[in-house]
C-alpha cells in the first residue's frame, strides 16, 4: 500500500486566486461588456528588455554550432559569467563581498524559498510574517513542520508575526525563541521596507539565538530610498546568519523566462542536536547539485544581459514605468481619502479598506462598481484583513482609468 504524505492533507485549499477568478467570471457572465482592469495578480506586464532579447537570440545561435554549443554548466551552480555579473553589480557596489560559489543560480525564488527548509531540521520553530507570500508557510506545512490549520487558516507550531500599521508592517522580535525566520523586503503584499536599524535587530536576534534568517529580496530593484539596504548582507554579521533570495522575475520581467539566484554564505552555520556547528554552504551545494541541474544557457545569457550597460538602462526604464504607476496610484487614492501604504520602494500599494469593511467586501465593491480587480488582504493571512493590495504592474493608461473610476464611486 502506497501511503501518502499526510502533511499535504493539512494544506488549506489554494483559495485566493481561484476565488478571485470565480468572482470575476460570475461578474462577467452578468456583465459581458464590462471593461475590467486587472491590478490584482503580481505578474509583470512590460516585455523583456531589447538587450535581453538580443543576448538570448545570440545564445540560441551559439547552441546551433559545434564550437559554441554549451551543455551542463561545469559546477552546477550557474555559468560563471552570470555569477560574476551578479557579484560585480548587485553586491560589490554595496560593500558586500561574496565568493562566486556562494551564488547559486536557479529557476526561481519561489522554488528556492520553498526548497530551502528541507536542509533544516524537522523540529525548528518557524517564524513567518502575516500577511505573507504563501510559499513560506505552505512549504513548511508540506514538510511536516506544522500542526493543523485552525479556523483562521493559521497552522499550529508556526509563530505568526503580525505586520500592520502599528509596526509599520515590519515584524517585531518574537517573545518565544524561534529558529528559522522568513523576512521579505521590499514586501509582497504590503510594499513595506525595513531600515538598516530594523534589519540589524533581526540579525542580532539570529546571532543571539543561533537562528537563521531566510531573506527574500525579490523586489530589491524597486527600492528608491537611498538609505534602505538592498541586501541583508549590508548588515554586519548577517553573513553568519542569513540566506538571501533574489530573482530576475520582477527585476527584469523574467516571470515567464525563469531565472533567480540564492546566496548561501560560507560563514553561515546551523547546528546539530548536540549543539555542534555545521556549515550550511556545503549542504546546500550538495542539495542543489543533486536535485537541480541548472538553468538553460539561453536564459542565463539573457539574465547576464540585464547587467550590460544597455540592459541596465532598459531595465531601469521598465521599473520606472511601474514605479510611476505606483506613485500615481498612491497619490490618486490619497487624494480620494484612502489610507495607503507601500508603493514607494515596491510595486505594491496596500490600502486600508474604508469604513472598516472586510477586504472581500471591498473586492466586490471595486469589481462591481469600478470594474477594477485587486487582491483582498485577507488572502495573504489573517492580519491582512481590512487591507487591499493593488499592483503597479499594469499599463499606465489602465492605471489612470482605474483611479478615475475609483474616484467616481468613492
Ligand atoms: C514574485 C515573487 C518571487 C519570485 O519568484 P520567482 O519564482 O523567481 O518568479 C519571490 N518572492 C516573492 C515574495 C515574490 O512576490
């Protein structure tokens, strides 16, 4: 008899986006002519930068010739040309010293943030912000590190760290001792960022408690405030307690191309049950080489082009389009009288629903009266109730139209 991994049965139905689609479908059936503007799903809308396309075309041609054909990359960590470009452009200028084999190129930050937990012991206590990108919670549920879900959808044994207006959407240090801490800045869904001082508190906590921080920096490129750290390794001592996840998905529109990377520093330690320290780097290297066989050469060539002089300018222009949208949304909603957060260092606007109505009620009002789709905050965790996420990943004309319609109904 083949038994199933019953941890998977604990998972709550992947409810958020299917439910949004269901409500849109139902609305469209009754209103077939409605011109619906989507500011809901966190996917990019601008096409790839020309420098990336050119590099990928060239790479395809190279694959067609005996002399320039490439197979598996040598050490399974990603082609060196890409890891060098990452190091020289993303880390060195910010004063972070990495060795090239501390950079692991992968197919996505989703897979890496989901997979990372498997190299850590089963009995770690996991701390996760609320609201949050659902992958961190679900991957720990699948691994059996949690109890069952209660009626709020919160799983036993996970330490939820509520993020709301009172803490500026930056989690406070927990009262209990935790071992694995997920942080995501700039944040999806709230658009919040953490200052160097706030990150230092977490790094110090992790050092004191021999904990590990899993830092998701997928939106790093959207930071506009010069004082906000882009990497957790800008904080002294973080290389001993943190793993960082990056992605080309939001940075360069690679959501359909697939390329990301993870930093596992050689100085990072975790511990055996008897308290003996173990280096994490060789363990992740072993795991990566066993369960993953690299990102296609064509894709990595495209990713490296993001760091070429032309690529940098083009990618910056694309991000500017999204951030202009974010600014427009923030200001328009502010003028109407909404309380809004985010949208300054992130492509997400997190607004407080008016008059204390629930986030799903607000969703229905926006859809039926303004034909605008956003994402109910409650879908990201119970602390997201009473909030609503709009994304700046839309065409500027649609954003303007959407804000006018919201003004009319408000
Ligand atoms: C979009 C996103 C990612 C990126 O995932 P990829 O698999 O690289 O496309 C990672 N973390 C968060 C919080 C995201 O919103």
